[in-house]
C-alpha cells in the first residue's frame, strides 16, 4: 500500500537515443531586384505627362522617385533634375504629390478640410484672411463650389462623390501653389465622364504654368487625346516616350498597326503587355523587340531622346534591327 501523499515510482524504460541538434541553415541572401531600366524623359511647364503601362510595370515606383519618396532600401542611379538642379528641400516645397488613396476626414466639409490644410501647410507670414482667400481660389479653380459645405463622407456616411473626393485631394496640394504636380492614378475607380472632368482640370492647371505628371491605368479614347506626352512602360523598360498623338505612328513604323475602331490606349497597353504580336514575331518576342528598339534609339539620339521618339519613316537600320 501507498502511504498518504506518496506517489508510485515511475518505471524507467530504455533510454531514447539522443538527437543531435543541427543549426538551421541560413537562407541565401536576396539578390537586388531592378525595377526600372534606363528611363529618360522630360516634362516642361504647361505639359501634361502620362505614365502608362500594365500593372507591375513600375509606374508608381517611377513617380515616387520623381517626388523624392524613394522607398527604404532602394538604390537610385542616374540624375533627377528640377530646372537643371537636383531636388533639394527648398525645391521639394514647390512639389505637390497626390496619393492614390484619398486620406480625408469624413466628418469635415470640403471647405473645412481645405481650411485646416491651409492653416497647417501655408507659412505663418500669411494672414488668416489671405489663407481664406487661397482656399476660396482653390475651390473655384477645381469646381467645388456646389459641394463646399457638404461633408466628405466615407463608407458609412454619405458625402461627396468619388470625383469630388479626388479633386479635394488635388486641392490639398494646390494650396501651396506647386510648380510641379505629381498624381498617382487619379482616375482609378471613376467612370469615364468623371475621369474626363478631372483630366480637364489637370489640363487647366498645367496651362497655368505647372508641370503635371500622372499615372493613368486605362484611359478612354477622349482622355487619351487630351494628353500632351506619354511614357509607356513595360516591366520597367520604356518602349515609347514622346507626344501622345504620334504614339500610334511610332508603333506603325515598327510593324504594329492600330486596328480600326480600337482605342489607341488599349492597343498600346496590349502591346506593352506582350499580348499583341507582329507578322514575324509572337507577343512576348514583339515586346522584347520594342524594348530593344527604344533603347537603341535612345542611345543613338542626341541627348538620349529627351525630346521624345520621332515617328519618322526613315528610322535607321541600326535602330529598327532585323525584320
């Protein structure tokens, strides 16, 4: 019998063999991934430059680098110049950057949103009356007069429309009267008519002496005709840079003819994605061929084709390559 509070002894079985502990091997170091390759371009005051390309082509990365918002751990090679000088803190104050997501307080009205932004961003040397005048000027320039006393709203509260929300975000940056305005996909989530009105507003802002650069995902045919310059990207490579009106002619010289009745923007996006091929090359081979032609043309042109690609019929054989 066991005494009170005593436990029976545990029988010892055979000893298990010792398992040697081996250190966990470290994973191999990650190799650097290059996102953009030899991008050259220029946006002058009064111009509206559009960055286009399929998803993952590097549009947002390029726009972030231009705006001085290079991601941590990223290495940038090359020169980014504003009026011929590198970007400094003083020059960055003249640069407006509109994010893709609208970060607005849903309980404030449009006028209150811009007034608070003006009180925080405008210099102290300006009086309260001057700041109110600046807010009224921005509201008038963006066509927000009818909804100035309407709350912004959100998911659970009804407020202004999506196009008006985007214009309020643009108004945040217009308060500082920037010389350069960068926008990340301002037309995403908007219908064609609302997107057209927003791009019309951007054209009016560019006509006032500003350089406006924006990423556009899938523009309509009318919206595409309003663009001044186009930079078409394909997996980080530029396959076209120049006037948007002659982009179809450039690809036609290289054997990619725009079909009748097809939106030029949709056709160019299909070409950049490798979904459209020529008579002698399938889709992916055609995309690589266009990248090679653009790089050779930029190397052969004076100044690296900073003024855009020329859609001329007499492209040299060293650029066009073998048919």
